[in-house]
C-alpha cells in the first residue's frame, strides 16, 4: 500500500505520455545508514521509470490537482520518521538532473527498522 500511489503516478504521468517503450523498476533492499554514532538498517524502496520526467509531467498536470495518495503516504512517513529522529523518508528526483542523457523519475522511500519486518518465510511460487 505504501508504494501503490508512486507506482501509479509513474505509469499515468511518466510512462503513458511518453512515446518510447516504458520501463518501470521497483526494487527493495536493506541498507545500513549511520546516524550520529548509531547504525540502522533501513528498507530502501526505489521506484524508477524512464518516462517523461518531473518537469515535463508538471506541464501536463491539471490545474489545482493534488495527488492525495502520495501526499498522505508522504505525510505519514514524515511523521513516523520524525518521531524516531530520522530524516525525510521520501525523495523524488528527476533522473535528467542526475544523468543528462536519461529521462524519467526516481522515487526513494526509506523505512526505518521498526516500520518493516523481515520474515524467514519462503516466497510463494505462482
């Protein structure tokens, strides 16, 4: 439920208006983050698309439209992170600013240790 609005936005506002074959990558990995003298293992969720990018998507945005799903998730993660003394958990970047030869958007969600659970369950095969 956390990633759904970001994935939906990538499809609707990044990939659909693009004239090229769309690529959407969603990855999950654990990353050690040092904060002060303490080290914490965060769950890093990356949602990357090769769509039109943030700047172009803004041009197509309807006047007065606010993405409520992203706003709600962003606010909840901000509150939960601030309560734990961690920095902003949501980063949204225009890929073109990182690599001028590329287009698209990258969203990074960083979840602190007590907001995710690791299980030893084996994945279910379809």
